[in-house]
C-alpha cells in the first residue's frame, strides 16, 4: 500500500530540472553572455513560470497551505525595454558625451585661447584715436598770437611693431607647448572615461550572468518544494521537509531580486558613464584579447595616454625653465603714427606723421626674475619626478596585470570544475531523496552549494574579463 502510494506520488510530482551545463573550455574562454533585449537584461523571463520548468528564475506565487508561507506578494511591474548598446558603442559614447570628456574638450579650447593671447604680444598692433577738445576760450600769447584754439579736433593712427622682443617670443612658444599638454591631457581624460564605461559594461554582462544562474537555482528550489509538498499531501513526507524546501526557495527568490537590483544599478552606471540620460543595457560579451608579453613594458611607456601627458608636462616645464634667460634681454619696439590736428598749433601742423624706436632694458626689479627662475626650476623638477614615478607605476601595472590574468584564468578553471561537481552533487542528492534513500537536508545543502558554486564561477568569469581589460589599459592598447 505504502509502496503503491509512493509510486503514484512520484509519478504526479513535477520533474526535477537538470542542473545547468557548465562546459569546461580552455582557460579564459568565457561562456556566451545572456541574450540582450529582455526588460531585465537577462535570459530569465519575469512572467509566470511553468511548474518545475528550468530557466524560470522568477519569484513564484505559492498558495497558502498547512505550515507554509502565505500567498505570493505583489508582483513588480516589468521594466520597459532598455536600449542595448555594443561594447564599442558604449566606449565611443563615453569618449564623446561623458561630462569629463566634454569638459576636457572645453579646456582644450580655453588653452587655445590662451595661446592666441600670448601670441598677440609678438604681433603688430594698430590703434586709431580721436580727440575733441573744447576750452573756455582761445589761448593767445602776449602779442596776441593764437596758439590754442577754443575748439580743437585731433586724430591719429598708431602702428606698433615689436622688432626685438625675446621674452614675448618665448611666451608664445611656451603657450604652444601648453596646447600640446592640453591635447595630451584631453586624451588621458578620454582614456579614463572610456575605461570607466568599459568596466560598467562588463559589470552589466556579469550581473546578467548572475541572474541567469540564480534563476536556475530558483527553478531547482521550486521543483524541490513542489515535490516535498506532494509527498506531504500524499502522506509519505512531512511538514519539516516541506518547510525546509520552502525556506530554500524563498532564499533563492530573495537572491534573485537582489541580483535584479544590482543589474538595474549596473545599467544606470553604464548610462551615466556613456553620457546618456537613461540606463543602458549590454548587447553581448565583448571579445577582449590580451596583448603578448613581448614588448608590453615598452608599449606602456609609449602608448599610454597618461604617460604621454606626463611626458608633455615635463618637456614643457623644462623648456620654460631653460628659456628664463630671455627675461634679461632688452625689448625694441617701433611705431609709426600719421596724425591730423585742427586747427594747427605753433608746434603741430594740421597733418603729419612721426616714427619712434623705443628700447627697453630692465636693469633691476627687486630680484623678480631671479625668483621666477627658481620657481620654474622647481616646477621642472616636480614634473620630471612625476614622470619617473608614473613610468615606474606603468611598468608595475603591466607586471601585475599579467600576473592577475594568469591567476584569474586558473581560478576560472577551478571555479567551473567546482560548479560542475556541485551540480552533479545536487543531481545525485535529488535522485537519492526521490528514491527515499536520504533526507531533504542533503538536497537543501546541495542546492545551496550549487548556487554558491555557480555564482563563484560567474564571478571568476568576470574577473577574467576585468583582468584582460586591466592588461589592455596597462599596456596602452585600450582605448
């Protein structure tokens, strides 16, 4: 009788979903990302799942029963479909639209304006002047001769040409160097914002994988719960087994909701990094190829935007310090001025012109130029020290990135193997429990271990992707 009842219950119980296939693969060969286009960004649907159907990672509404939790809570409204972008598109949008990138471009325009201001001191200047003077009366000499009329009009045009102005010429040259520094700094800012966008993109990919494995865990936990409830209702099982299964299902559902929250935050972060006023979704996992170790240190010193910017700053500071001798040189200005004066005076005809050469030679200014030279030397030393430190840091980044990638790939192989064994253990524990050879404590423990192992494998996959991105950035091959 008991055996017949148990057979009927086993036939009526929903089938146990098979554990997800993990796939071995070579180190660093990552599984395909979840398909894009889902409102939640993952392959799991938010609709009502079929009982026991694998791949239904949604919170499941359960009717209230004896010793069980109450009915399902309110179902959250599905989020509208997000715009999905590719990895290259996200990086390009960040380089063009992010706040820091736009500010860097505006800073480049500002420095270009400073160059125009510095250049103006070395170019000729032309000025026109006009004067209208009214006195209280004519000015006459004691003999009655007029020398200043009551109403006077005068006008002139003055052309000034710097004939010898070494300090101004060097200021022009130094401003041009600062424009090169601004260009290099703008490229460095673009590198930083694109790197942030790339990390945000990978975070979305990883979180969608977390939702995928957590959804499979929910499906397995629900099948276990349904089977435990069917056993109790058939008089074979007990309320304790059903409560354990229900608790395991609720835990998996809570973790799935937390994963959806983390995905929403990752999508918002991607939208912010890409300069969009909306969250963005990731289309697919990018293909990131690690560079070869040969020549990686040299590439880091030659290709990295931050190293280039620091090198430009050091070169510009050294030139300013080296050219300080120009402050001790004289300045020679030439000017020509045609003029008009009405009425003519004793000393000024009605029309005429004049030309001047003005030589200026500063002799003593309270040690101003000496202090400026000391300041420039110190700035040059600071820039040189910063460049040396950045070069050491760049070489260190390359070495650490290669080491981290190697360990991350080895950790991925181990994590995948652990996930395979954990899912096999879950399958064996479930089969034994259905056959009555063990209690559901083993099933609950196996479900927890399988969920943790799958999550660890997803984290290991993301660590490999992030390590490859770090290596590309460290060697100057990204962006």
